[in-house]
C-alpha cells in the first residue's frame, strides 16, 4: 500500500497539480497586491474613495465589499486568462517545433532508404 501511495504521489499528474497549486497561490498574492495597491487606489481617485469595503454601506449592507469582490474577481480572472494564453502559445510553439522535427526525421529516413536501395 505504501508503494502504491508513493507511485501515486510521484505520478506526473499529481506533481503537476502540486506545482499548479503552489504557483496559483503565489500568483494569487501577486494579483491581490496589484489590485489592492495599484488598481484600487486609481479607482479610488476616480470615485473619491480608496476603500469600498467600509466607505460604501447602506443601513448595514456593505455593498462596497461586494463591488470590491467583483473588481478583484474580474482582474484575477483576466490575469489568469493572460497567463494561460501565454502558456498555451509557448506549448503550441513547442509542439509545432517537435512536429517539424518528426517530419524532418521521416523525410531523412526515406532519403536514407532510397540511397541504400540505389
């Protein structure tokens, strides 16, 4: 059972997932800092308030907190979208290069075989 558990942990998917969780947490901190320290102060300049969470309330309803959460979600979603788009572009270029190498290998093998027969 321990051997199977070790194999499960060392399987590629589990390692990839662990790396993704750690990278996601670190990336989340970066994006949260971007939102809290750069974007929200800029939005605060426009609306006259830098803190939606406590300044925007109505009879105990903190609708400013809801607005803050929506802004955070949109910015984090866009950042993740851009990150995935970049990773997909890099990955796609890698596979295209591998396919070209495979085609070249096949062509070179065919040329070698033709030369052998002559």
